């Protein structure tokens, strides 16, 4: 696999493959970045900031290449952009352009393979469905939900769970969704036992 240069957009929570997120762009550098990425959509990444200042990078190393699926101008002069995750990548080097836009050298990683939901984990799917009903703004991004795919379900949980970013990075770096599925199931079971 070949390293590529890519534009990095720092955000607070990850977007994973097949995940969607609405972002607001306001600075001239961000708008330049968007124009460039619409021309070459394979080189735009969302990254989570490393606020702990640990390691060599100002962001965490596992990120996602995204594509723009929708955008619109807002009344306050900013641009609303909906992105969809395509490919996980590993960032090896980061630098800032003159207008403040971050760039990085990245290497594609393997996305998690699809796999069916096994019976013990049906509770993880049901909890996600309930969450989407209780929080329609989360669910509206996904008119077609792949609730029979453990990979899709786990990635949506990783995008919304309030975990320490190092824990999310550790789970995102796994070769498949097994560890995440077990982790989320344990959180749900712990929550249920604490509620009783």
C-alpha cells in the first residue's frame, strides 16, 4: 500500500467507514480544503485531536478518509457539510499549511469485514435502535441502517459512545469488530445491572 498526502479536518468524535456526520466549515482555509477535496475526494480525512499531547502527532493516528455527501450554506455564513466515512487510515506525519489547514502522510488500513450479528449480541442492536428512536438527530443520518451487520453496528457505537479517545483508538485499530462488540455488550449489561 502506498502512502498519500491528505487534508486533515480535526473534529472531536470519530467518523468511521459508513458513518455520517454533519460538520460546519467557516474559515477560508476550511473552505479551500473543501473545494480541493471535491476535486479529489480520496484525500480528505477527519481526525480526532490528541489533547493529551502524548505521542509525536497532534492528532490520533487512526483516522478515516471521508467523502462529501451533502452541503448547504447556513444563515450565519458558514457551510454545513455532511461527510461519510470510506476508508480507515493510519497517519504517520502531520504539518500545517500557511492558512492553518492540516495535512498528513497516511497509509490505508483494512476496514473491518462485514459479519452477521450473533445471537448473544442482539441486545447491542436493540439498544442502538432504541437510541436512534430517543435521539432522532442521530438516526436521521441513516435512512438505510445495516442492523444485521455487526461491523456497521459496532462502528456506529464507537462514533457516539462517550469513551476516552485512547480507548476508541485501541478498538478502531483492531482487525475486526469482535472486541468492540464485546465491549459494548458489557457496557449495556453493566448499565442494566446498575439500573436494577
